[in-house]
């Protein structure tokens, strides 16, 4: 690992442009939809911003929890002269009509979509390099896409550093799930990792392991984020917030071991939706539905500095 940036008090100093100096336009790729944010002038670098797990739209929002985190990332980077494309996932928001049957969805579906979006970005006038920013589960999507497409850099924000089965067990524990249900979850996930379906699912876990979603989980549970990152050949930045209640700083450290040349930034006080938040779980989760709360002040400078090669 090249360096570790502990951003505790002051933000990195980068010039800030007038917010009115950027513009946005919608783009479509088959049945998929997104927004390109363009700074003033002719940017040479563009980034694809990939959202995390669940029904997350291009702005980083899920139903009932608007936070606009990914929209703020896009506009913040535009203020630094960096173009971006943020997307509605297949089956979400304006891309809803592109949803496959749940039984037919695989993790690789999202990876292939990302590869196609990278191709669209590379076709834009003046763009000479394309980077990918993946948030949460989107970090693993970004990692696999970077193995298949021509990208200059990979930015993993709040990305898991353990296989999904281990992450799921950890998150169930943090949520106060009874041990009996956690044990049942581990039994089911072990079967899925072997490529076997689970016929018996406790009612309390049905939403997580319903039969129609099991093929997707089988495709995901076989992947190890650390092993996959080791295969990527582009520059890598790993960003993690210290008050994230879903992903830990230990995840970032595990990812960094896969790429000794990676850069890593631990941002003090930043949570999973990239806002400053206390470590208390209830107060932290409350920020997930606060779209007016700004991004942690250290995030955009850290990413912009890396993408600019500094």
C-alpha cells in the first residue's frame, strides 16, 4: 500500500469551481438510463459511478431513504473538472423496464452493464480516460468490470473486504439478529456457496433467501473481493469512513493487502452514505434519509486528487 491518508480535521485543498459551471443530461443505453454530469470546458477524465446493493437509483437513493449521496459525488467531482456518469441499476427507477425476472438475475448482469456503460463513456468527445467508482456492493461490480474493460483507475468506496456470506453474518449480528437465525443463515449461505438451492428458509429470513433470489446469491457468494481486486491492473484507491456501520475499516485494510500499490484513505467521521455521522447506530442510520446533509468534506478532495494523478 503506497500511503494511508487519515483525513481527520481539514479537507485537502483543491480549487472549487462555481457550481453553475457544470451541466447535466440524461443518457440511455438500451433500456438502461443515467445522467452525465459535465464540467465547464472539455474534461479529459470521466468516471462511471456504480451504486450499491438493493434498489438504488443513480442518486444513491432507495425507496423511503433519499440521501442524494451519489448525485453529490457527481456534482462535487464536476466542480473539480471531472465528468461523470451515474446510473439507475437495471430494474430501478428509469431503468425499471430493463429488469429481468428475479430468477434470471445474476451478479454478472450488473458487471456486464457496467462494461457497456464504460464503453459509452469512452465514446464521448474529448474523453481520453475512464475511471470507475464503486460504492458498497458496487465496489465489487466495479472491480470485476475493471478486469474486462479499459479503465485508468478504480475507486472503491465503502467496499466489502470479505466474501458476502461473511459480511452478511456480520451485519446480521450488528442488527441484533438472534443467534438461532444467524446459524440458520450460515447454513443456507453455505449451501448456496456450493451452488445448491435451499428448500427450507425460516420465515424471518425469507425476504433475504427467497427461492427466486437464490440464483443471484449463488453467483455472488462465490466471489471474494480481495481475490478479485488482485486481478485488476489499473490504479486503485480504497476509501472508507470510520463511522460506517455496514462496512468496517478492516474491510479496507483487507482490500489493500490485495494490491500493495493501492492508495487508501480512511475518512474520520464518514458513514456508509458518505455523510458525517456519529458512531451511534440509530443516529447514524437517520442520515440515510437526509438529502440536504452534505457529503463529508474530505471525500471529494481525496477522490479528485487521486484521479488527477497527484
